[in-house]
């Protein structure tokens, strides 16, 4: 009897779910500190991305085979919305003066964007690799 162990795709799916949760927590902390940049759409799509990635890694059904792609979409959408909402921070940082009255600095924005990009890359890896490998 052959047993199956998790392949790169399932491991990358778990990594995508974990990193997306870290990004969700970081965004919620950022939103709590600087309330003007909190957006419920980002929270919803990051949560959906984490759930979809975990669903893909855990379940082995026909429906779950598309969940990693849905996780990449949700994380990408959240990244885009957050990037658009952080325009005042980028503009004030680029101009060197406070024109839009942005709060905080550029560092937390870049950190949240980088964490989200790592989650997206992990999701893309899970899309293009094998979910299970046969073990002897």
C-alpha cells in the first residue's frame, strides 16, 4: 500500500495561508494605529485568501483544486486596494513634505506590501507544483 505525503504545492499552500494571516494581523495593527488607512475590503480579501489557501492545502476535492488560484486572486486584490489607499503616504514620502497629511511613515506600508507579495508568490508556487508525491 502506498502512502502519500504532501508535496511542494500543499506546503506552499500552507505557507501562503500562514503568511496571509501574518499580513492580515499586520494590516489590522496598522489600521488600528492609523485609522484613516483601515479598509474592510482589504481585511475581507486577506481573510478569504488565507481560508482559500488553507482549504487547498487541507482538502483533496475537485473544488479545492481551484482554491489556491482563488487565494492568489484574493491576496492580489487586497494588495492592490491597500496600495491605492496608501497613496497619501507614498506622495508625502516622495515629495519630502506633508502635502496630504499622511500619518505614520513609509516603512509599515512597504512591510505590509512585501509580506503580501511573499504570500502571493507562495500561492503561485502552489499553483504550478504537485500537491502530493507518492512515498514507498
